[in-house]
C-alpha cells in the first residue's frame, strides 16, 4: 500500500548514537568500528543488509537505565534480571522508552510481554509495540494486541494517526506472559519508481505481518527509536516487559 499525507519531544541531555547520511566506507568506520562485514556482501542491491548498532539484554540496572522515557505521564519502571518492567499509571494511554540510537533508516527489535498483573478489564485493549522516526509527537509505530492477535502499522503526524496496514488473527502474536518478538523497519527506497519514499514493515518473529509505502516521509522529522506499551484510550494498570532490544541500520554498497 502507498500512503501520502499525527507532543512528546526528544528529551535527552546525554549524547546518543546518531546515524549520518555518509558513504558506507565512513559509516563503517564511525559506527561499526571495524566489524567484519564480509557476510553482508552477498546481499542484493534491492534488499539492504542490516548491521547491528546497539543491543540491550536488560541484564542490569545500568542497562535498563539506558532506555529513556519520551512519552507517558505516569510510567513506573522496574526490572528483574532479564527485562525492563513497565507499569502504566492513571491518565496515561502509553509509555514510550527510546534507545540511545538516533537515525532515519533503522530497524528496531525487542521481545515484549503483556504481564498478568494487568487488570482483566484492560487485557483485550492492551498493546505492545515499537516506534521509529519518533519525536515531537510524530512517528512510525508497530502495535500488537496480544489478546486480539492483531497488528497495526501506523504513521502519526500532526494531523493525527494514519493506518498503513492492519493484520488480524496473526498466529505468531502470543497472549499474557508470553514472549512477542517484534521488529519495525523504516528504510528509504533508493532506486526505481518509488525512489525517495519510505518502505515501512512490521514483523512478529520472522514473519512480516504489516507493511506500507510512505509517499510523504518528510512529514516525520523525528529520529528516535523506541519501545512502547499501552492500551487503547486508557492504559491505567497495564503491566508489560521489554527485553532483548536491538537496533540495526542498513548497509548500502
């Protein structure tokens, strides 16, 4: 599907990783720090290979602290030895936590769970998700609803949400306390008739479940990559966890 023509600011005082639109030779030097990329040479020009920039297994208080809240009035955070635990408070629909990585062309992945501490009345409306190009209230967003087994791909602009794609009865979406491995990818199209547009796709596990082509990617000026949990209209009481978070960028040769 092709789409044309939705306030939280980026709030970090600390340095973050920022992707620059520079030649691949320089990008490897700046970001990959000499990592071996020989296996990526086999990727076709039509499909960009992805290289990891950041990984967080949430194994310590310091690791969990690397995720900074960028949206949500009442978001209590805690953790175990394996995950960041989020509990949403009153008058809050969702809580978003950004990674240290900023950039336009990125893929973010995380394993998220809707936990049994969530009130029964909230379970069906609760969602887990990921965000890219976030900032100032705009973003691409992948949301999955564990009890509905539904996935949504949404573009938020100043004019409101625009639904790129919706998938129902997705078998890979798991219920309460079960792991949902999610990925969201937003990449500029560099060749062909759709050059300059952005291809956006959402995955559950290895399966691509939602996708769209954004004809007006300039609507989104943000660069944050984030994980989000919430519930439609009101997230009060929702409890969820975020784990095994990774951010990747494309390699263009």
